[in-house]
C-alpha cells in the first residue's frame, strides 16, 4: 500500500529545465548532472512517465542526446525564468492531469527554483538534487536549501527511480538496472 509520502508513478511527470547546448558547458559538475538527466529521461521512457523539456530562448536547443531518448519530445520555448509564467508550459502541465512534478535541469537558483516555488501551490514537487546545477556550486546549495524550506522534497535520481519502481524482479526493474550500475 502506498502512502502519501511515496512517489506514485501514475501521478508523476518529469520536467527537464533548460539543459541546453550554450548553458550546460558553464554548469558546475555538468557531466554528472548530464548523466543523471540522461538516466531520468531513459527511466521515464521505461515507466511511461511524461517528460517536458524547456528551453530558454537564445541558449540553443536541449542537449540532443536527451531529445533522442524520447521519440516525441515535448519542448517548450520560453523567455520567463519561472516556467509557469509561460502559458504554453502551464497548459502542457495542466493537460497531463498529474499532480507530482519531478524537477531537474539548470540553473538551480533561477529557472528551477522559480518553477518549483510556483508549482508548490498546486503540485507536489520533487527536486532531483543530483540532476540540477548552477554555474556556482554555492547557488545550487542555496536553491536546494530554500526549496526544501518552502516544501519541496529534495530527492536524488536513484531514490526517485527506485521509489517509482516499488519492487525488484519485474521486467521494468531489469530494464532499469543498467541505468544505475
């Protein structure tokens, strides 16, 4: 029996914020963050979780390997820092009919933080700590601390994946194992 504290796969969607060609090279620990974004997007495909990518205008497109994982990626172009201030994003999220957002991407203290803070009014927000980043590590930590105080759940890639899976021994579990090894 699931409790309100555990992720329910039927209620989850993943948002990958601004993991873009021109921005990622400046992000601290960019390779580890990119690897975890890759794991999350692949995992979402395995368990049938919707994924929305956002792109801040003038920073290039989302990293192509992330888009290639998803057969029909949903990409929203925006000029706002808070993704919910972009009507197209807000409409896509609302149309999903789900109430738990897994949030990943960059930058932690700007677009990720503002999106999470807005989302908390209507959604459960799980910030995937090892899949978010900023140019300066201190800004990432300030964002995670602030978001936790505001009511977001601070999680990790593996924590979220195993929580959604719920059990070992399934075909899904076998497909996910290479992502965590």
